[in-house]
C-alpha cells in the first residue's frame, strides 16, 4: 500500500508543479517534495511511516494546487480588468483618430497610426499572456502596452485640442513690409 501512496503523492506533486504552484507557493511545494523524498527513502524500511509521509505530501501538494488555482483566478481578475481598461483606451484613441483623419496632415496621421499599430500589437500580446496565464511575464507586457498608449495620447491629445479650438491655432505669419527709410521709396 505504501507504493500506491507514494505514486499518488508523486502524481499530486507533478500536478502541482505543472500547474505552476511553485510560482505562487514555493515553500509548500518544497515541503511536499521533502516529505515525498522521505517517504521514498523509508518505503522498504518503515512502510507505515512511509505511507503517512506520502499521504502528508499528497495533502500538501493538493493544498498547493488549490492555492494556485485561487491565485490564478485572482490574478486573471485583476489583470483582466486592467487590460479591459487599456482596451477601452485603445479603441477610444482609434475612434478619435478615424474621426480626425481628414482634418490632420498626412505625416501626423501616419505617426499616430503607426503608434496605434504598435499599441495594438502590445494589446494582443497582453491578451495572449493573460489567456496563457503567463503571470510572470504579464507585468512587462502590461507596462509595454500602457507605454505605447501613452505615446499615442502624447501625440493625439494636442492634435485633438488644436482641432477643438481653431481660434487658438497659430495664425499664419504675415510678412511685414520694411519701413521706409528714405523719402523717395
């Protein structure tokens, strides 16, 4: 029976490791691993103690799996709401850009649309990172996406303000005639 308990504990341990429990609860995983190693070592000499250690290791690994699932759900919720806010900002900028497309110069439009394209790529990477539960890489993906949207806003906001307030636009500079220095001019 000890062999079966050890195999069950190993299965739970592998499941915990594959479920990235070590990423969230390394101490618990190390404790389960230690008990599992002790259970293997005592399998022949003290099967009763080995069985108890294997069951303890299995219980600890199952607790780590539960904690991991809870933490993953929490992180998905937190990061998901952050990504949702950035998605709204992205599409707001995209709509603003499409509305003013004909009102701005081609180079300005190209600069803004290029930055929007980069922000869109970052957005897709962040969404994929969230779906694939790449929680360790997600803060970097999120930061890149936020930075790209700030780049867009940095260029787009002044353009929008200028279009909203045409009176404040720079008046064309008129050339002044040089003052007459001589009476016969």
